[in-house]
C-alpha cells in the first residue's frame, strides 16, 4: 500500500517566491520466502499436505521501497472453521511487536531500503484430532504502513495510529492441508473382519530417509462363507514430479509365517490379495513401508495423503454351488430319463412284434 505524505523542504516562505514542495511516499511490498535444505528460496505459493507437529517454513518479508514508515500486521490462523491463537503456533518478529486489538504494531520505524520478516515458521498443532483430517489450514497476513516523519503513534489508545486512513493493505493467504494420519477406507463391510491400530500408519509423514514403518493387520473370518480380502492404495492427485518420487516407495506385506506375499511400489498396490479364509480361519499380516535413504524430507507431504482401501469378496457356501466338474455321475432326473427311454424302446419293440404276429396269422 502506498500512502502519500507531503512535507516542506523549506519552512521559510519568501514573499513573492514559490515555496518548494516535495512528495514523500510510503511504499512497501510483501514477498514470501522459504528455507529448503538450509537455503532461502522464493516461496512458490503452493500449499501441501502436513501432519500434526510439522513446522512449515514460510517467511513473509516486507520491503520498504519509500520513506521511513511504521508497520502494523494482522495475522489469522484457521483450521477449517476454527480460529487458533496465532501467537501460539506462528513464530517470528511479530511477537516482539505491540499487540493492540487485532493488530501487531512495530514501534521501531522501518528505514527506507530496509526489510523485516513478519514471521518465519508455522507450527501445525500436535494434538489435532481426527475431525480435522482433510481440513485446510489457512494463515492470512496483512501489512499496513504509515509515514514515520512528523508522526507519533500512541500505543495507549485503541487506535494507536490516531485515525490515519488506511485505504489498502498488502495481504497474503497461505493454505496447507493437514491429513493427520493415513486414511483407512473399508468396502463391503471389511471392517467387521479386520483389526488395525487406531492410528494406522499415522507416522508416515514423520518418516526420515532410510526409515521403515510397519503395522500389523489381523484378519478373522467370522462369517459362514469363504472370504477373500484385498488391498488397494490411493495417494490422491499428485504432480508429475511427485508421482515420480512416489515410485521409489515400497510396500512389503508378509503373512504370519514371515513369507512375503506382496512386494510393490506403493502406487502400484491395486487389488492385492491379502488372504483367502474359510469360516473361522485367521491370518496376521505385517505391512512395511520403507523410505529410501536417497530421498529428502520433502517426501513427507506425500506420505501423509495415503489412503488404504480394504475390501472383501464373499464366496457362498459350497453346498449352495453346483460346479461342473466334468465327472460322469447320475442324479435322480437323469436316471428317470434313461429308464423312461428304455421303457419306450421296449414298448415300441413289443408293438412291432405284435404287428408282425397279426400279419403272419
């Protein structure tokens, strides 16, 4: 926002001459940066997926392109429709500002050609409950400025800037999407026969390169029919670059005897057979997700969006099925058919014989 202030370079007014006036301008801009692998880079503006406890590096930096000025900033932090106290979860210079009402006022004027970072990191609460899974986190930041020359704010007032009209503010909005933990989806009432941990693969987003995370899956067929259990993994919509990264992530599934029944890239797990169980049979599986050592920590945003989809197929009791085994067996209807056919042949033969006897007579 630019606010123009006019001051005189020459306080002495000379009769018959023109007083020289100059315009001092207030001009600031707001740019965003982030720290990646220890280096400061321009922030792309794209959000991502996060998990509880993550610390996001976002740096809104105000540059003073004009005269010396005072700054104030307003910051809001929302998860879904709930507003959090920004000072509890956002760290940076604004915490040293004076809070009056909804604004943080910097009592130190910002010199021309200088810059200041409003904050440098956003903390994702560690105690997010599952009800926030998939909700967007939105951080809104607005920055306003007034001239510092010949102006003295009064921070004891509700309006420290004494009613100076602010026509426009620089503002930015940062959106990220917490998924908390992996999502589990059941099809055809598969949940009735599966036992998973309450936070199934919930630590994927915290994995470091070289880590292996495992979970146990208990299966018991308590139905009267044979059941087939399958697993598919979905990762949501990913960019081409993210999809390539995902190709290196591996899921290994072992049965209760330690035998590997499946070993695939995570994005290739589609309809994998987990178990085929008769009534009252059980199976205990171990699933392991490994993150290659060569991958960087940016991989965590992909791991937080994994959807585990368990499904089952029910095969009716064998007594209700009459498969064609190609064995030559007689049932009652076939027996009656053959006896009737033989009887018919005999009757026709007897009729023929009777006719021949009559002709001979």
